[in-house]
C-alpha cells in the first residue's frame, strides 16, 4: 500500500513532530502568565503548560476567618483567569510549532 519511501518520509515527519512538540513543551515551561482577582488582592502565576507556579495574597487581611467565602470566590476567579491566559499561550505555541511542519495550517 505504501512505498518504502513514503513510509520513511512519514516516519521522518512523525519524528520531526515529536521533536517540535517536546521543544514547544520545554519553551512553555519558561513562559509565565499572571492574573489577579478582580480587586487585585490575589495573584496567580502559571506557566505555559498550565501548571500553577505561585499564589500570592497581596492583601494579608484576606486571611482572616471571616473572609473565608470571599477568599474562595476570589481564588476561583483569579485561578480561572490565569488558566485561560496559560491556555491561550499554550495553543499559540502549539499552532506555531505545527505551522513549521505543516505550512498553511
């Protein structure tokens, strides 16, 4: 069904893709995105591989027990914002990586 040359070309292309994916993954480890809660009192830092690197409470008063619900809400908002930013960075890097292998993508 496939000629030896076609199979060899396909295998070479797959190895290129694997190498490009690994290079992109390594690059994404070094890219960081930061997002804050709407009031700016909590900050998240994630890398381009969507891994949480840091959580910072800019306002220590949030840690008071009476602020439990507020802090939970702010954590969710800030985390989701950071995750969305990291996802955009990840998608862009993967598209860039794939476009080098498959022109016109």
